[in-house]
C-alpha cells in the first residue's frame, strides 16, 4: 500500500477495471446500481481517476435514497491481467422506506399561501422507484391532490421518467371572477442537470357563477391542454436560499395545442430569468440582481386577433420572496396575489350586501420585472451562527396585453414608465427547506386599481 501511495504521489498509476461486483442488494435490482456506477468506473484509466469516480458513484448512489450505507472497495484483478482491479460495491438497503413531510408555504402564481403534506414510499418494485402522494390546501380555498411515481434511469431508458396525476381546484372569484377545476397528467420525458422536457395533458373547466366580466364569460366552459414544456436551467450560485456569489439562468419554452381539436389550447409561452450575486467582502454581504421577462401568444391563423386563456397568462403579485423565486416573472414585494395586471370592471349586481372587488384581473401577454437585494450579516454572533441576516431590497415590474390588436397601441416607453415598484428592509431566517422573511415594504409606485399596501409582511418561500 505504501508503494502504491508513493507511486500516486509521483504521477498517474495506470490501471484497468476488470469487473464491478455488487453485493448487499436484497430488494434493488442489480442493474439499477450498475446503471449508476459501471460506466463511470470502467472509464477510469488511472488509479487517481478511479478514486475520483468511486467518490462520485458513492454520492450518486446515496442520493437515490435507497440505501442506508454505500461502501466501495478495490481489489486486485485476475493475476493473468496485470494492472487490473475489481471494484466491489457493498450496499445496505434502507430499513425505513416510508417518509413524509408537511409545511406551510407561500406561492405567488396560484395561491397566496398553503399547507402542504406528502407521503413517499421508496423502492416498491425494486427498480429504485419512488411513489408519492401529496395534498395541498390554500388559505384562499385552493386545493390540489396528486400522486406520482419516479423511475430512475433503467436499461432501456436514456433518462429518468416521472409520471404524475393531479386534481386541482382554484377559487379565483376574488381576483378574476372564476373558479377552475382541472384534472391532468404530466410525464417527464427527459431530465438531467441542465435540461428538462415534460408533456402535459389536462382537462380544465372554468366556472363563473356571477358571470360579471365579459372577458371571463367568453372563456367559460371546458377546454384541454396538450403541451410540451422545455426548461433550461443553469445555476452556479453557492446557495439558492442565500446566494452570495455566482449566477443563475433559466429559460422555459411551453408549446400548447399538440392535438387536432378546436378545444385544445394553442399558445407559445417563453420565459427568461437571469440572476447574479456579487460578494462585497464585508459582513458576508452580497448584492443580488435579477431580470425576468415573459411573453405568451396564441398560434394559428389570425393569431394576433385571437386571445389567450386567462389561466395561462402572466400575473404579478403574491407574497413570495423574489430571491427564491427563480423560474420566471411572478413574485413581488408588497403586492398581493394577482395585484398587478390588466383588468376589466365587473358588472354591477343588484345586491347591496355583496362584497366584491370592483375589477377582475385578466393577466397579460408580456411582462418584465427587475429586483435588487442587498443582504448582510447582523452584528450579533448568535444570529450569524444560525444564518439569520438582514436585507434591503427593491422591486419593479409591469404586465401588458399584446393580443386582440392591443399590440397596435403598445409603447415600450409607456410600458416602462408604468412600472410598479416597491422597496423595503427585513430579516431573513434561512432553513434547509425554505426561506422565512419578515419585511417592512414601502410602495414606491402603484396605480389606483393595484392591490398593494405598505406594512409588515411575513413570507415562507421554497427555493425554485
């Protein structure tokens, strides 16, 4: 052993991986482990490469959540093959295959806040499969029940596969005078570190009991969504909860209407999100910048004269931390759910006791937002040891309609001039699962029909 160590210190030590031996897997199929390990190990041509590959394989197998322990050892190969080694992977199957979690979170796009719980069962079939069921209930009467299965990369699959079915109900009468009921299925077709491709199939029904707004009334009834969604994500930040250096970029392309049916929603939606964190060198301070933009258009003949489905449009607002909300324009400080968007006055009803908003948020086809966040440590050591820190922030954004001939009157100068904006200061408590913020927000600019107010806001945000 001492001789081998001295040789490795002086230079590469050529080796040849003769065999990969797997032991201890009583439930998990052997080729599941082989798929994660053999290719990387057998590519090694030096002892140094083999040690690095073994460390990566060990981490990869542990990340599957199927084993309580993973040990990789090296043994000499057959004597007739000089310089050969055998790699022995010894695993210990997980004793507890059932897990669960529950939490309260804030979501800007669909609901203001919610309580969510899930239960998971690992390796039911021995393929490294993960089965889960979850339920979420929003405080604004939004509920979702879903179940899914995750299959890792198998022999015949080039990438992991995820299948998920869901049932969703949303009560958006307060914001947009309609209720949404949908049942759907999503299938993950391809996924790796940077790319993700999904297929979505959903049947949706929009209901407006009051039928107050003509724009909403025109979209009532059934439609269905058959679409592909591609996501490119590059995240080089050192943390998603409190980034202090690095950058992140995400681009989403969503194409709807992949079915020859008039009720199929046909649209092209594109979103971009760019973040950058710059360390300042004192008090662990960092300056975070973010620019987001999105556009959605119907496609087909006469698309500029057609409209898009309201649930697919962009809405700004919701009490969610924009620092965590990597994935497109939606979050804002100080603005309530669907607070910023084109609107239409509701029809008057003959009920003096009715308590309804004076307008319906209709969403927009084009949006752009920008944010800046300066975070820094608090002077007390007790706070620093727990990662509790302060931040000063500013936000600006706007939404506009471009379809149904609205693009004829669109002006970029007017669009930028009507940006809503806010600023504030707060305390951040980061955890392993979410980011808690207690902020005081001051509204710098808003319009008469925007739902925004200055004051204290408490948020629970999960990293996107």
